[in-house]
C-alpha cells in the first residue's frame, strides 16, 4: 500500500507544468546559451581571418567581401586558428576533476550561476581580445572553457535531489538537449548577424543573453525542492517520498582502484575519445571545409552547418524513443541497445566523412553527406553517453567526469592536429583528416563492442547496504 501511495501523486504532478520540468527547461536554455558561446567562433572564424590567403588555403574563397569596419580581419594562420578553436577544450579539461570534487561541497546554485556569468563575461571580452592578439583570444577561450566545464559537469548533480528515479532520464534528456539545439540556433543566425551587424555582435549578443540567464538562474533555482517557495505541496511530497530511500552520496567511499581496473569504464572512455575526436573535427571545421570546397558566403555557410545540429537533436530523440520501445517489448537487451546506438554514432560519421572526399565540388552531395556525418553522432545519446548510469548509478557523476575528461583529450588532439594538417596546405589535407578520424572511430568502436557492459558492476553496489 505504501508503494501505491508514493506513486499516486505522480499522476498529479508528472507533467510539464510541474516545477521540476520548469527547472529542466531552464537548464535547457542555459545549455543553449553556453554551447552557443562555445561554437559561434567556428563560423565567425571564416569572417575574422584574412580572406586574401593564397588559393587552396582553408579560408580562401570567392565569397563576397564583407565590411571590414563591422568585420575586422586578422592574419591568423590555420595552425593558430586550430589552437584558438580547441583552446576552450583545454579549459574544460583542466576543470573536470576539481569541479567533480567541489560540486559535492559548494552549492550548485552558486557554481552554475557564477560559472555561466563568467563564461558570458569572457564572451563579451573576446572581440576586444582579438584586436590585441591571438594569444589573448586563446586566454579568453581557455577561461571560458573552465567556466563552461563547471556548468556542464555541475548540472548532472542537481537531479540528485530534484528528479524522482523514474523521471531522471526524461528530465536529463530535456536539459541536455539544449546542447544539441544550441549549435543549430547559433549557426543559423550567426551568418546573418555577421553580414548585417558584424561578427563582434555575435559575441555581444550571446554574452548578454548568458548574463541574463545566469541572473535568472540565481533567482529561480533552489538546491532542495523542500526549500523552494513556489513548489506545490503535492510535488514536494512526491519528490521527497520518491527519494526517501536514496543512498546519500556525500559520505560514500569511492572505489578508485576498481574504477581504474574496470574494462567497461575503459570501453566507455575510449568510445568517448572517438566521439569527441569526431565531433570536434566535424563541428569545428565544417565551416572551413565548406568554405574551401564550395566557396560559399558566410550566410550560406551558417545555414549548412546549422542543419546537422537539428538533425542530431532529432537522432538523439529518436534513439531515446527506440530504446524505450526495444526495452518495453523485449526486442533487444539493454547491452545490445547500447552497442547498437554506439555503433551508429561512431561508424556512420566515419563512413559519411570518407564519402565526402570523393564528391568533388558537388554542392548537393557535399551538403547531404556533411549533414549526415555531423548529425549521426547524436545516436550515442542512447549509447556511450548514458552507459555510465547502467554500470554504476551511484558513481554516475564521477564516471561522467572521467569519461568526458578522456573524451576531451581526444577533442583537443583532433582539433589541434587538424589545424596543423591544414597548415601544410596540401591537397591531401582533408584525406588525412577524415581517414585518421575513421581509424580512431573504428578502434574505439571495436574496443567498446568487446568490453562494454550494461549491468551494475560489483564495485558499484558492494557498499550500498552499509549506508541505508
């Protein structure tokens, strides 16, 4: 009877009108702005760099010239561009372990609110830094990466007190989907802003939006639903009762040795390495690839590079629905589902990218296969992205930090190495970039398929009873 009583309120409050779903939507918009601040540089870079480079260079094209007053131009080499584009990842890499530890000590409200505000502030300062030197731009991006890394990791822990176990997947899906929708919106409007107002306005607009959202976050978010003045009594009782049996994480010891020796953890980590390698190359350098191959203007470039993010969001949502369908109808086991969507998310972009190399200057073919290559990693939402929750729900935040850290190392290497390869200005540059990406993906995928698991590991459940 007690179980029935605990579940009955869910029918009254499990709706998009509840406060927890409002919180998920707020985090959704925070993620949109945060990712927008991170990725808008990949398109504005096409406008920011010297367009009089020698023919064949990544930024040389026959696009119409823009007003140099509204769009200042800098003589940055492809190598420096690669470092600038990847520099925010350096900051995210630095902060993963510290924020994973500090998020359990400092309030999430202050961590996320302050970090989002700082990220927005550095975004506002970036045009000024660009007029001084490329080094200052790199410094701004590194600091911005630190702030964004804090927001990215801390948001996972807020659902410990706000999400009932049966709704945790739904609520995290809503909030994290902002990371897929953000690039779509950003790249859709960035080209128009560059042409009409100038590229500095891109950073001013997204910076101002981030400052406003950080203030809104500090006003509306509360650490515990019990303390929120606007929550209904029914919803408060539903959340607290559903979490009454939850193990408190603050006092648990972390089985570091067992995690390091765990093959499933390494399988997810290597899968994330391939995933981040791929997404960094495709998303950061898609505008450069289109500019060099098709010689299109910045507005068309923005439209073409925005579309994959919308398709990726669709693939992620589709993967989630198919996962529920496969599980409820017992068509596939959970492990088979994780392997299926990880395979789609790592294999398809490698295949589509290789096809791109043989399309020549075909506009339609390049647009289609580049869109599919950039969008197909979205399938991993139901694969390696959520897999840590299967093997160790008690240590989900920690495992996310570890796997994301290893993945970001792949992202740093790939984006920096891509800039170095393009700096050689050889006709085989894109062949080298895409075939190397395909090889990394295949190695990561094979390792994952061999060692991945989807059941709770012994080291993740051995101490659970001692804290109840």
